[in-house]
């Protein structure tokens, strides 16, 4: 049974020593009300416009990263995972320049961090909804670190910053983590769980009460998953923008970049029915 994290912090201009110590110990931290409700609405509107552009132009892959398609509660086309979203939207691009995001790099300690707008998967928008034709209801246990191994690099410290755009109380599923596992050895990092396939609750896991506008930051080495909502339809909706803060050599992606293997592995857990929803099928339905 999951335990619920208590409290949460508020972000000022810089991180406090208390916040830094908390993150160092647990590998995750939650900041309440990082953005206000008006900004939440603005970002949701811009994401909707980006989705329309991608669907209208038949774009199914960005810089080698496939988009994940599903259907919303009303049967309309839905992109449930958009990679490099800021490449298609100036408002999202400008948001990445918020100095508070750059300040989070201090959580990496002695490592020089940067916002990876053009690296890894860029700014990612995840859209979870529990419907029969959803391709994104949950996400199994994983860490973010093996992406480096699949790309032929040694594991480097990184942060994954999640800006939550919907209310998601603890009881409605959502983010679950194993605190402290960012300090595990390499063997446990690679083999503690079955990557993406294992969706089982862990007695040591912790979940969160999240409100729209909250920010979570987790160390890329920590084990985490996204629990499926017990509610069907619109009540299960969870939209999150994920911003990578990375270290090491600058290695941008381009249209010629290959699809990393880890995306093929993750696909195993996205659609429990085994049905893959294609862009072509969604476009045909939109035109009918």
C-alpha cells in the first residue's frame, strides 16, 4: 500500500538549504503552487493548439521520438505523449526560460546542469486518461538513467522536472516513487524492477497530493511509476509537462536521429489491450 508524502515546499527565488537537504535525502521534492491557475490555463490552451498542429500536419515522430496517440473521453483524437513540444510553440519555449527552472540546477551539486530543450526527449507533455482507447493510463516502474546506456553513454546525473496541470489527489493515482533509491548501486538501478512492465505497488513507495500548478523534481536515478487512476473518463485526466535538466556534453537531437530502444520497451506497458492506435486511424476518424 502506498504511503502519502506529507507537506510540500514553496519555491522562492532560490532553493533553501532545507530544500536541498530534503532532495539529497529523498531524491524527490514537491513545490506547491509553482505557477498560478491563470498560467495553468494558458499552458493547457497552448498544448491543445500544439496538438492540433501536430495532428493537422500528420506528424507522428519528432527528432526520432514517436508521439503516443489515443482517444479522449468523447472519442476525439488525442496525443498522449508529445516530445519536444516547445519546438512547436513559442509560449512553451518561453516558459523554459523561467529563471526558477534554471535555479533547480543547484540540486545537481557540483555538476553543471542545463535545460535539455533539444536533447533526450526535450519538453515532454504527458496526457493520462483512463478510457478504453487510451494509450496512456499508467506507466510501470522505471528510472530515467538507462536512456544514457541505450544511447551509448555512461549514466550522468539528471533531474526530471514535472509541472502538473491537473489536480491529482493521492487517491486518484499518479506519481509513485521509492524514496532514496537515487543512491542505490548500478545493479539495483538496472535490475531492482522489471522496467516499464512491473506496475505493482511497493510497500515502500510514496505518492503525493498534487494540485494543478504544483512542481515535482526527481533525480533521474530514482525508481518511480505512474499509477492508473481508479476513476474512468474525464475524472482520471492528468496532464504533466516534463522538463529534463541534464549534464554532460551537449548532444542535441535532429530529424535524422534514430528512435531509441527504450521507447520500444516502454510501449509494452502503455496500452494494456495490446491495441496500437495509429495516427492514420485517428486522422481517418477526424475526417469521417
